[in-house]
C-alpha cells in the first residue's frame, strides 16, 4: 500500500487560482460562435435576460455546492457529497455521470482547437485522410489536436499549480479581449443597430417563449464551476471564502456572456448579424472586425476564443481526474487510478486515461464529439440534481455538521436547486425541446451507463466490502 506521503495532494491553489479555474471552465468557445444564434433566437436584451435566468438556475445549484464543499473539503466533490447522503450506489451514479460530463467536454475542446486554427490560417488543412459523418479529417488537423492533447495532459501531470498558472494567463487574455470588444462597441457602435434586435416575437407571449428557449440552453454554457470541489484538497483558501468564490464565479460568467452579446448587437445591425451567421458563423469575431475596421482584430478575438477552449479543457481535466481518483480511492473503479505521482502529487494515471480517451475521440471527427458533448451536458444535469438532493438531505440528517459557508433558507434554496436541475435533466428526454437527445446521444448515454454497471459489478465482486468505502490516508 502507498504510504501517507504518497497519497497527499499539494495545497497550492490560492484565491486567484480558484476564481480563474472556475470562471475559465465556464467561458469556453461559445461566446465567439454562438452569440449570433442567441441574438437571432431571443434578441439582444432577450438573450441577456435568458442568461440571467439560466444563471439563476445554476446559482441555486452553486449554493448547494458551496456549502457542501466547505463542509467536506475533500477531493472528489460530487462523489464525496453524494456518498455521505446516499451511500455507495447513489455516489457511484452521481460520480459516473459527472465523469462523463467532464470527459465529454475534454473531447469536444480537443476537437475544437485545431478547427479554430483553420479559421486563422485558411491553408492549415493538409493531407486528407477520410471523412466521418461529413467531417473531413486531415493529417495536420489530427497532429495539431494530438499535440495539444498531450501538452494539456502533461501540464496537468506536472501539477495543479502549473495548470492553474496556464489557466490564469489564458483567462486574463479572454477577459482582456472581451473588455476590448465591449469598450470599442460602446465607442464605435450605434444605438440604431439595436433596432429590430432587442427581442424576438410579436407579442409578450411569443417574446417570453423565445427568451425561455435561450434560457434553457444558457445553463449549459455555465457548467464548470463544479471542477473546484473536485480539487478541494489542493486549495489553500479559507473555507468560507471558497464558498463565496464559487458563487461569485457563476455571476462573473453571466455578466461576461451578457456584455459580449450586447457588444455584438450594439456593433452590428440585424442584416449584418444574419449575414455573419450564414457566413463565417463567427459573429463575435466579425463584430470585432467591423468595429475596428480590421480583419486582424477578428483573428485576435478568435485567439481569445482559443484561450477559452484551453481554459475549459484544462479545468475539466482537473475535475475529471480528481473524480476518477475519488472513485478509485473508494474501490468503485480499478484501484490503480487512485495512485498519485511520486514527485508531482497528481493523479497521473487518471489524467493519462482522460488524455488517451480525448486522443482516440479525435479520430471520429467533430460530429461524434457534438453527440458526446450533448450526452455530457445531460449527465451533468443528473449529477447536479443528485448533489442538490444531497444538500437537502444532509441538512436534515446531519444538522450539526460544521458548515463554514452556510446557505440561508436552505429548504427554499434546496428545493429550487433540485427542481431546476431536475427540470433541465427531463428536458433532454422530452421530445421537441431544443436540447432533446438524439438517438446517437441516447446510445452514448446508455453505453456509458452500461459500462458503469459493469465496473460496479466487477469492482463489487473483486473488492467486496471495500467497495464504496474510502480508504483513509492512514493506510
């Protein structure tokens, strides 16, 4: 067995690291490519209201996470909370779902990065190999993606502090580019551009429906704050402050998305937005180019978007590896994945596994990864719902548990967290909604669930009474 020193994780994450890791996880590539679609779907003000609604949904779940993280500051986050409330089986379901969520994002970001490079360098694609569901795979595309996947995995193995340093640099870059866009829009934009773009709909009822349609999608661009609880043992921040940081990071992301949408709409009129959506699809970058009258500035904004890809990728590598380590530490999956690197004190085998999965996924092209990411979002909603239920149950069963960050009116907040996350989960299964899972996504989700059952049965048979019992650090 490993000794205590071998199992310890270094407490190296400070306040800034926590904030940029959570914020960076939520700010990916969507603010560059999806803003035009949001504006067409609900209008500028409508989209801002929609993100406010979506942010409120995530806010209630975030409150549950904030309290539970400070009460149980152990690596594993959702796994630790759900096990305390519902035992090994409930914990396995919750954690297995969140692992799919994290791996799905890692795979999608690994695919997105080389795709963005080709926007900056149109001649980038060389050496056609084959086509998967209409997506052409090229040698240069594949090599670039694999190099980045190996690099991100290596940085995370080197230590969470190294990963956080990368996160800090890239998040500052994203923020700087976003601020430049907003400021130049206010200076060079025109209020007349807002005409016909404020809301979508002919009456209050239709406007409300369009806002709700975007509000349903908005929370999926705000997932990611929960990577922080996964690395709780590596955080060197007062627990009460940690809870506040989690909640603040959600608010920060909502403000960022809202300002970007306003800047785009204030800088481009309705016809220009429509032309951009049907053209490059990079509406935010086209807005930057117009406002500066420079295509170079569009590429600079795209680079900011690339930083967003890497920050999400990096954050979910941290979260996914810690979730796998926590499961392995409880003998829910092969115990070898609980091992930490003798020098860097990181769960290197779990990181290598996620890195390998992301590399393998690249060979299936972008369409496959869209299916994975949608399945991942559904899995994340399931996990959020279970964590929210754990929050409510533990308040009842363990009222005297020390809670450095304690949520007021827990019954109301807990009910809203459970109801809203449960509602989002159901929407993936109800036909006709904007987020209904396709048949392919159902197969991926079902396959992942089946794999989880196989793991659970095998590990239960192999480890017997150890299954679900976290090995203490005294071993």
